[in-house]
C-alpha cells in the first residue's frame, strides 16, 4: 500500500471556508492510469494496491484524514456569486522528501455542498486529457497541477450521452485561489481575509 501521511493545515482556517464531506463510493473501481513517477517523487511509494484504488476513487478516505471541499467566490455569467468545489474533494496535504507541501484532491468523486444541483461526477476522456496536459506542461518546466491517477468508477455518467465515470487525483502546491480571497472579502469580512492572507504567506512565502 502507498504511504498516506496526510496533514490538513487548511482546516486551521475559519470553517466557513470549507465543508467536511464524504465522497461517493465507486461501484466497480479500476485503474485507468497511475503516475508512479509522481508517487515516487512525493515519497508515497510506487506500487499501489487495492486499498489505494479505493482511496483514489473516493470509495474510502485515507487513514486518519479529514476530506473537505473548499468554498470560493467569483464572477460567473456577469454576476458575483459564491461558487466552491462542486465536484472536488481535498484528501489532505502531503509533504514530499524535499519539504514541499502538496494538496491531493479528487475530481469527480461526487457532489458537495457547493454543487448547486450538479452530480459532482466526471468522465474518463476529460480526466485523461487533464492528466496528459499537466504532465506535458510540467515537462516544459511550467508550474501546473499534476495528476497522480485516473481511475474508473464503474458508473455511467450522462454528458451528451452515456460516458464512463472516472475520478482524477491531482496534486498542487495548494488549491488557494483568487476566489478564496473574494469569498472571504465578500461573505466573511476582514478577519477572514487576514486569516487567508496569513495562511497563504506562511505556506507559499515563509
């Protein structure tokens, strides 16, 4: 089994900035692709087992973790609105052997309180494209999220017809966004903006 030493420093922020969630189990999980090179770089190992497949499809949480979705805000269709991770779930933060902190996030693992009526699911084709584009940009030396895996769920998801359901796991330096600050400023007030700024400075510019 892979090493799952996850932390959750983001949960030190005001709890209005996130929601603890449970992801949807996959009825028939199966690997589509696993990024052994990235797993080795993170210090997780490179030989995933059945337990890791269940984690990376959202069927079970990682050991000793708190899974959550993040709130954010921004302009959509010309209006300022609360948005948030409608189909994404942060498993936690992994500190690699070089001391770099990575968020590990599932995409397509089911609805969250921010889904606004969506099903929270993803399909295989776009998840494989995100995997490939992220690896390509990183190979060019351009900072980008990187995918740890794409796994099939065994579900049928409707997007212009029936498509095979899939879950992407991606790593990023964090999932802080401009919209995180917009949400804090627009809905929570100055103290929350300060808390997000202090967190961003401590994490990215210590």
